[in-house]
């Protein structure tokens, strides 16, 4: 199962988490986010994929960030259309986010399945990610599309065993973590993420 650590912000902390070799690391290019990333470059081991996170950003700005930071993936966290995803997918791999609540219609994912590489299911809140709140995972029974997805939204170490069970029923390719592994200064907790990795790989 892949591990994506999102909301990376500070160079020293990025280097600390890089040493744990998560599969992907996410950098938020949404100016309203407290985790907004504005460092001049991203230096990562080539084995770790760089994900740029955008919310309703224009095509040219995303294209510029792909080139500047040599992004491997773009994660679209807003109301982007399938045609918008299609216009980008020749430049970069795409993760499309769907915000889940009790009223979410999973049929909405169908139009995106051929223009994205992965989906990501996060909890619908007033925030664009990083809320620390879980959605009801029982809702996944309504997901009929075969596209692999990342599970996100308030995931903590205590959830690992349940995730290992439900992964047998759904095409979960990995988990996306953020606020539950964060210190007060918005740095990610290296020790806690290390514990998570050990539990995931048991």
C-alpha cells in the first residue's frame, strides 16, 4: 500500500520525512492554505514522487508549477471538470479528489475514470483538505468504479488495522496523511510517521 504524506512546507522537515521514503509527498499550491508551499525548489530522492496540490487553479499556473518543481503528479482538489483533467494529463499524472459526505453520489466519479490516474476520497468540510475528520468509510460500498484510489481524511495510526481489512474489498492503492501526523508548527512528526510505516508494512 502506498503512503502519501501531504502538506509538506519546510525544507528541513521535508528532508526528515524524505529519509523515511514515503511513496509520494504532497506540496500545496493553494494560497489560502496554511500549508501553502512557496519554497524556490523541491529536492527529493527520485524514488519519491512529487505531488502538487491545486484548488480551482488555472491551466497555465499549474503548467508553470509542473515545470518549475518537476512534479510527477498534480492533485486537483477543487471543482475541476473531466475535460480540464484531460487537458492536463498529457503533461503529468493526475489525482482527482472527491469530497465525501453522506449525500455524495459516487456515480460522479465515472466521467473522470479515463482522464485521471488515481482518485482520492477525502472528507467534505469547509476546508480543502487537512481537516483531520474522517468520512464514513461504509459509504465506499456505493463506489462501483474500478479506478484505484487513495483513502484520505483524518487517518491516524489507530486506523491501520481497519484499513488493512477494507482494502480487501475496495481498490485502495494507498493512504494520504496530513494533519493527524502534524506538530503544532505545521511540521510533520517524523517519529509518528515512522511508526505508521512499520505498521503498514507488517
